[in-house]
C-alpha cells in the first residue's frame, strides 16, 4: 500500500512538473510538441526510475487525468449554475429561462461533444465551435434571451468565436520570437 501511495505522489509531482516544463518548452518551440508524447515519455521515465511495469504507471496517469478532468467539469458546472442563479436574482432572466438555457446547453454539449474535437484539425475545431455558437445564438434569440447572457462571447461580448482572448487579438495568435 505504501508503494502505491509513493507511486501516486511521484506521478502527480512529475505530471505537474512536466506540465509546467512542457508549457515552457511549447511556448519556445517553433514546432509544437505533441501532448500525448510528453505523457508517454513521462510514463516510461517513471516506470524505469521506480522499477514498475509501464502498464501500472499508465493506469495511475490515466486515473489522475480522469480525476482532474472530472473535477474541472464539476467546478465549471458549479460556476455556470452560480452565474445563472445570479442572472435570475438580478432579473436579467427568469427561472424558466434559466432552466431552458441549461437544457439547451446540455443538448448542444451532447451534439457537439468536446471529446470529438481532439481528433480534429484546428480549422475543423474552429468551424465546429462557430457552428455551435451560431446555433446557440439562433436559439437564444428565438427564446427572447440576450445571447451574451448565456455564454459571454457568443452574443457579441467577451472572447467570442475566432476573436482571440478577450477579443484583443482579432483572432490572430502572436508569432513566437526565436
């Protein structure tokens, strides 16, 4: 049991370090580093260093990633629920509209499953995201709801589809300097 705990702690620390280091390398590398490659190399490294089977380490890494993803999704849902509760409280939407919005967002998430985006090119992901935004805008307007209240950006405020973070970059990413 103690060995398993040590493995989990070591894997978590190495994943965090690899994420930070990988992000720095990615930002300075002209050709992008594939994300899966870093984790497979990390699994190899941990298994060799600790004398464990690669499959055991991969299982722990997969569990860690799944737990982090689930926690992030839960936090996002809590923040979204809180934001819509605030909109109801401030009178910008009704309770019935909030319920309808949450149902529509869930339906769109199932239709445009984010898990399918990972196998698409950046252009395909952008097209898919724009299509979802247009569909959400159309639905919101048909319901008499300001689209910017549902997802800031899709209604003309915030980042928006293809406009870059906060709309400041005009959809263009800065070119890394050598």
